[in-house]
């Protein structure tokens, strides 16, 4: 890990470190109006509050905080907006022969989805691809992958984001059922080979903001 320069937002910085009304029936004596129930729109779920998210890590990580530790907020590769509501995946995969493979970091939240509603989501993303080994990220809702990216080419996802440029992503997802639904980002840090500088690339992403007026 190298921590000899402060955060620099420029992509060129040196390396490291998303009533109906019912019909009225007339009867011989009394006219009665009957209202048909209708599912009214409701406020949208709040997905961009840090306290609503949990973090789970699988595999050994090297943390060299406070700058280069996995965290919400922080200064490394900071975003121009909503940085306090962003997550930084920066910890490196433990570079030793006993490490069985890739490390995954999963941040997730659960919200109440409503069938038939299309949720429009916005988030910012920035990544640093100057380290020895890359990193990937996917965003899922209800088990459906809406977005995937990698810091280096050849890692699977076609979108390569390791240039340090801040990106704005707009996605949509339509609920098919009503009930608790999980939204999650999954970061994967491949195992670092022996003899290679023991650092993975870094990814920062804001928690998704639902932009619908009502849901």
C-alpha cells in the first residue's frame, strides 16, 4: 500500500492511494354509491441512507486505513456529490499462498417494492485502475443484475471504469411482485498473484437514489 499523497480528484493523478369512483346503482327506493378500492401511489423507498445498508465480506482483506480502508464516505477518489452516501471498496485481497481465491464485499439493503412500479435509480461511480490487480462491481435488485463494470479490461464486464473519471448512471427496474426486495452492490477482488504488487484497484459508488416522484 502506498499512502504518500493526499486525495486528488483528477483522473491524471499518480497511482493510488446506481379514485376510481365506483358506479352508482339505483334501486327502487335508495341510490347507493359504491367506491372501488384502488392502490394509491406511495412515497418512494429511501435507498441512499447509509444506516439502512449492511456490509458483508467473504475472504481475507488487507486494510491500511483510514484512507485505504473499506468505508462509507472518506476522501480517497471522492465524488463531487453525495460522497458521504457512497461506499469505497479499497481493501486489497490478501496476497499469500494460503488465500483460496477472490474476496467479495457485499453491501445490501431491503425495501418494500410494489408490483408494477418502475423504479428509476441514479448513482455516481468512480474507480481507480492504476494498481496491480483489478476489481469488479455488480448492482442487483431482486436478484436481477442491472449493472456491472470492471476496473480493467478482460475481467468479464464490458464497461471498463478504471480511468478515474466520475460517471453518472441512470437505471430502471420494474417490480413484478409486492414485498421485501433486496438491492445490493457486490464487489469482487481477484486473488493477487505471488510476486505482484499486493494491491487491487479501487471503486467508489454512491448509494442509489430513486428519482420517481411517487412509487
